[in-house]
């Protein structure tokens, strides 16, 4: 057994891990990175990037369907799933090797294997013991355990993204990001899709009025969205599965060729043996101070999805990692400003959010004006024959600052970034009104969305 000493050990190889490792290495620190999965992290290999690669083909299908409905295009198109997967893998497959080469070029030592704490500053990887002045936990998140008989039969989001062939009947257990995004991909690729959501309110982090619009659009696509359906059991039936769910009228069953866990994720902490390092944690989350520093072990920080914050997003992981770097290098006592960080559900059309929901603004006792409308007749939607285009914008009375913006429709994922930029930069609604945007663009709609 060898014992190797470093200034910094980073557990993980995703966005937060890399921001931390590369910046500390540039500062002259000796750095090691550990990951038991291929180097690259969730976003590049198992999340946002491969998902968006698959969505590229569904955007074409969706556009053809919308324009075909008014006779402007003719014929029929379909997705070749195998070819689409080859396209996606052309991006994802080189990532681990490229990432490892990047570590080598920068002089970062890379270890493949499970990291396990054996002391406050020590970690084992296989037969190797590593010691460091500082350790950053950036392990990402993993699917939560669901109280379902036959839980082991559920496929994970990783499995869906790697399917060589698309099954005919897919059931998604959970109506969050994963459930809605995957349903839009699979339905447009020709599968019969069902979403089972245990509550009456899917996508609870988004504006409920705009979620209702997405729900209508999703059902019009042919996805069977069943609310207030709690999955109780998944049973193997030959080459297929039987899914049993509970609703207000009793129990219902349905057949599926694939059942996917889309019921949420939590920090992937269980295998780390945190107690051996006196790293406080409770209810599956690390106990951290405002500087992302362990409250009980001064050697340890965390960043990214491992923090378990309300915004498990790649840009947030980078923000948190930069704060951790500042704290490690002693340049300042850094915290993270989560103001104005947009998030999106990459369905077609896309549902987006930045800032506060109305319920959150009310809970804070804020006085605000709200502009809310469904506007399929606006040029942005009419141009592409999109029936689902809506917005809700909250502006504080007196100050004019934007409290929240919520969009659904064409180019919503791009336009929401402008609202987020305005919020982070302290721009008021009046400042945005005085901006000049290229026309006709979706961004040029912003002025008309302000109350």
C-alpha cells in the first residue's frame, strides 16, 4: 500500500471538480482527481450534453409537424434512433480520454476507482492511500431510492441515453425535468410514453400556469401524463414489465418495455465513508457553511450537485467551484451569489425560469407588478406555427427590479438568459425597455413582456 501526499484531492471529474482542480494546479498546488466512473462528469457524459444531442433530431421532427399542420411542408419524416445515438456518441465517447489527457498535460494525477475516507485528511483508492491538506467533494448526484416493490427493475437516465434501440412502450416514474424531457424525446422518436407523477403538480419548481401549458402541449404530443399516480410496484413479465400505481380510485396496472426512474436525484455521498473523516451530514446532505466549507472538518469543501442545493445546474457547479477556489487559495472569503441563475426544461417548447415564483415573492412579503399572458399570436410563435407561447414577469414596485421571469415557447431558453443577465447586473425593467434588440427576434419580445 502506497501513501502519496498532495495539496488538494478532488473527488469527481465533472464541472465543479475540474474548475477546482485546474485552478489550484495553476496556482502551483499538487493536485489529484479521483473518479470511479469515466472522467467527464454527469453533464458531459450522462446529462445535459448528450440529452441535447438527442433533442437536436426531435427539434427537426417537431418543426416538420408544426409546419406540416398548415401544409407548408409535405411528406413524412422519422428518427433513426441508431443513427441518432451514433451522432451523440461522436461527442460523448472522446470525452473521458480527452479529459484524462488534459489532467496529464497540467500535471494533475488522475485515479480511477472509488474514493473512501479513512481519516480527516486521508482517502483510499483501491490499495493506494492519498493524503491532502484539502479535499473537495464534487461527486455529483445519483437517483434517489424510491419506495417501490421491484425498484431494481427501473432503468436510470444513464440507461435511456445509451439505448441502442428505442422500446415501443416506456413508463417514466416521476414528472420532473427527466420525466418531461425524456418523454418529449421518446414520443417524437415513435415510442408510446406514459409519465406517472405521484402528486397533482409536476415540475414543482416552475410557474404552475406555464406548467399547465406544457402539460397540455405534452398530452397533445401523445404522452399519457397521469397525475396523482404513485407507483407501488414494478414486476418483470417475460421480456416486459408490469407497473402498478395507486390513484384516488384504487390501483391501476400497465405494461411497459422499459420503466425509467425519473423521480429525482440526491448527492452521491453514501460510498464516501464520511464519518471516518468527521464530515457532518444529515438527511443525505453535507453540513456546510456559507463558504461551502464542512462545519466539522476544516480540510473539506464541496461544490456542484454534491452540495444538494436547490439549483442542480452545471453553471451553478462552476460558480460554487470558483468560490471554493477563492477560499482555498485565500484570495477572499467567498460565498456564492445565486441571483439570476436561469433553468430550463428542454421540452419542445422549452419551459424556463429565473428568479422568484409568485408564491415565493408573496412569502417574502414583496410588493410587485406582474405581467402574464399566453401569446401564440405573437410573431415569434406564429412564424413557426407554435401554439404554446407564454410568459410571466414579476417586477418589484418602487425599485423596478426584476424579481422573476418565466417563459415557455420558441427560443425561451435563450431569452431567459437575458432576464438572468439583467437580474445579476442590477438592471431594472426601465433599463430593459430602453434596450434595442434585433428584430424580428424572440428577444425583441422582452419589452412587451414587462408590466
